[in-house]
C-alpha cells in the first residue's frame, strides 16, 4: 500500500477529506520525528513502541581484502510491535 492509498483508506475510515487526513498524518509524523531527534521513545499503546537505540562501535572485516575496519557507533530507529499485533501476524492475520 503506497502513501496515496493509505491516506485514502484513513480518510474513508475517519470520514475526513483526503487533504485533511494528509495534513493530520504529516503533523503526527512530524511530532514523532521531533521526539526521535531528541532521543525519546514514542509508544502507541495499541500499536507498539518506536525507540532510538544506539549501536555500539564494532570491528568489520572486508571479505575480499581481509582488511579490518572500525565501524563507528550510530543511532538507529527500532520498532517493537504490541503483543496482540505480534500474535495476529504469527497466526497469519486470521482471527
């Protein structure tokens, strides 16, 4: 499902116009992005937890040359789904 289809589905479910729904989604995602920039987690109780995690530095070996390189630490965005969503997906989405 692409962005246009997703917005159309949300607009249909909420009874809002598509452009209003797009503005709402942009606002929500912007607020989430601001939280991530600050290093804060965002928990949506019925959906899951988005959090910023720090990956430690590590040594990597180039397979063709055998040269060892140090990969610096970095921040990554991680998602942990709600237990009910995990169970639904494990069962193939049928309930």
